C-alpha cells in the first residue's frame, strides 16, 4: 500500500501492544509523506524521516477505515511501524498517562532521584513534579523531548513560592534542563511543565543530585544601569544611574554552575545564600531579566543562540564586601538592563488588575542593528530597533507601546490585522490596536504624551493638546468618511481613551469623565478578554466598541462621554450608537459562562474557574 498526500488520509499513532494501548496522536494527509509498506504490511520508518509528525489531537473527520500504527513492532536495525486495526474511541492519552493527575502543585508527582518518568503534555494540560533536596545537595532535572513535535517549557519553583521561579527553561530546541543548588537547607522544589502556546508532546523527565561540600554563606550587592534622560525635544545629554528593580541575580561556582538565584529590591539591592568552600572563587551575575509576580521578561541579543544579556563580577566565597554591578550606557548590558526595568513597570501596572499568567516576554535587541519594522511585536517577542539614528533601547514610550501589544494579547483583546500605521490613516481595527497600545503606555507612565527619540531630534505627541511637535494635525480628528467604518489615525483612539481615563486638564477643561484605572482596565482586561463583547460599528474590536462598553457600563457618564467624543470629531453617539441589549454585568454583555471562559482560555493554555461573583485565572504562575 502507498499512501499519497491526500488530505483525507488519516493515520493514528499508537504505543504498546496492538489494539490495547492508547493512541498518542494522528498523522494527517499533508504530514504523512510517501508511506510505503513491506511484504508483511509494515510501514518502514526509514522511509518516513522528518515527514512523520504526530498531531496530538485527532482531526474532526476521523472515520471508519482510518489506519492505526503500532509503534511497538520494530526491527533491530531499521525501526518500522506495523499497520494495525481501525482506530476508534481511544481513551484520552493524558488522562491515562501514568503520572496523572498532576495538574497542580498540590498534586505534584514525586520525582525520585535516578528514576526516569514518561509523560505527556496535552492541550490545557499542566504537569507538576516534586523533588526533595537535603541541605548541601544540588539537583539537575533533564526534560527530554523532540522540539518539532511540540515545544515544551519548564520552570522551577520553591514549594513555598509559586510566584517567582528560581529558574525558567524555555529554549527553542530539543530538551530543557533545570538546575538548583546546592540547597542551604532541606528544600522541596516543584517543576512546572507546560506546552508553549498550547503545544503538545511526549517527554521523559529525570533528576540527579549530588552533595556539594562547603558552608552556607551570603553574598550581597547592588545592580544599577545608565539611563539617558529625554524631554519633548529629545535626549538632553544627561545620564542618570538607576537601580534595576525585581532583576534576576545568579551566583555561579568555578565551573559556571548556578548555585543560587535571587532578585533585587526597588533600590537594586540583593542578597543570596549559597553553599561553597570558603575562599573559592564565585561569580555574581545580574541578568537582563525581570520577574514581577510571575510575569517575566528577558532581553536577548540577535545571535543564533539568542544569548541573554548580563553583567557579572567575581568575588570569593565568604567575602564580606558588597558586589557592585553597573551597566554603562556605552555597553550592551546597560541598555539591556534599562529595557528590562521599563518592562517591569508594565508588569507592576498589570498586576494591579489581573493575576492571570502569561508566557515569558522576550525582547530581541542588539546595539546598532535595526529591524525592518523599526520596532514591533509578534509571538511573545518584541523586536526592538537598535539603530544608531533611532535608539529605541532608551525610548521608554516605544518599549511600553510594544509591551502594550503583549498585554492585550494575553490579558485583553483586539482585532488588529497588524501592519504599517505611523502617520497613516488606517482601518478602525488597526487604529484601535495601535492606539490602545499607546494608551497603555501612557497609563503605565501616567503621562498623556509620547516621545520617540532620535539622536538629533524627537517625535513628541501630546494627546491632551492634540498636537504633534506642538502643531495641531487635522488627521488627529474624525474619520475619513465621517462614519464609524472610516479610516482614522491611532492618535484619535489613544486621545479619546486617555480622556475617558483621566479627568479635566488645562488643555481640556470640558473633560468631565474620569473612569480611572480600575474601571478602565476592567473594560480592557475583563470585558474584552472574555470574548463575548457586544460588537457595534465595523466588524471586530474598534474604538466604537470601547465607547459602547463605557456608555453601557456607566450610563450616568453619558453626557460627559459625548463631549469627549465630539471634541475629537469621532462620529459616535451615545444615544444612537450604544447597544446595551446584551447588558448583564454593566459592560453591555451577559456574564460569561464557564464554557465561554474555557473556550477563551483554551487558545492560551490557561485554566479559568468561576466561583461566587468572580471568574479568576487559576493557572499556576
């Protein structure tokens, strides 16, 4: 038999004895390649190569006559897969996995040192493992899997702190490795294993430990970086030294093995306990990484290895002097620490309104290297331009704008198609997506302006005064056709949202509406993220939908809201364009059901539970 590349071809993969073991996935027509059989009806895996890729969920059109494959039938030199019976009603491979149920820290499967466990990550599945360390012991935990079949990531926590990981392993290739220690006291560690963006895969996990001789010591120090100051006209030429807050600091022994991890406080100070022989050399390393209540950012270079920036210093175990680490502006470490610290502000802002989890945010930046997009965001990564003439590494507003897209993806929602937008009239959906990101940048900084610095100039926008470089711009008002579906500038969106958010100002004494942070972010994070928002105006989420939420949720603010909208000549009427027929929770929609929340969460691998009047994200961080 020869299976071609027909889309109708579906092959089910099974492990164990023929017909008795659970299926582990399906191979559909586009992935099967040319599958040839020998005289005994076996499919030779050597003919398949990289073409045979298992999709962890069966397609919707699996029907009678589908071919299942028994992976237990192999030959010594060339592994082959035997054709088995028709695959029907296979049990859930995750539910029958031997380590299940271990979907929470409390139900973590014990990881015995020296033993290897087999496991599987499925959609919405999280696996936890626990390992015990004695004082003076270090541990290495190897998680083996094939990346092309599904990217798995892992984090290591102390059992008493599930907010701040002691290590995160999220490479983009096969396998992940976690390490810790030596422990300064008896310690229980928890391994959190999950699929990146809902990826599914099988894996093995094993732990090895070793006793490290030495005594407990403490190293203390401070981490700072240079910040280039700027104003409406651009860089002032001044340099300020600032502490990195919530920065990640590692202590490594002579072999480079990390023996302790800690974080800085708001003044950049840190203290880390470790075990080592007195007098041996140790390295203290400050990473360009910040972790705030489970939200993590890493600033990496643009090399093939995507190395994490850091700055380090050497001392000896047991030394009393402070370790001072400083990232200067003329080095790569200084700007990288600055970027991470700015993103930390966005995380602190976010944690005021949501305790939901999100994957690690990566910032890809290298001094002197531009991106074709300037600076942009996609797939948990900010591509930040490092060009000499436009150094975005010191543009706080631009950094926070890109972080805004990350926050909207994981905590809110938009319908932006992406694309070029600066100084352009664009679709309502794109204008909303970009204007929302600029609004979030302003809300995080509590400043209704945006500065994009160049080496010899600056682009300065004031959303209150409605000016660019001090000049009024006609396109900052209204839409191209005077209707809700007309093209508009992102500044219209950012300006209207800011006016709704803040109170009266000298530039806008008529602005009597002031929702403030809590109500505004409830709309942006809770209402839109649920996926059940009423849609008015053009299809998708745009400024009219935000105004609808405000008008329905706060009807007493209707007149004040209309004044703000009219000032920007946006063609929306609180009387004619508000759709509150779905009103059930004050934001123009009924309360979401658990099924709706599960569906919205499934696309991000989150777990959501409702209880009482609130629905909260219960995904461990």
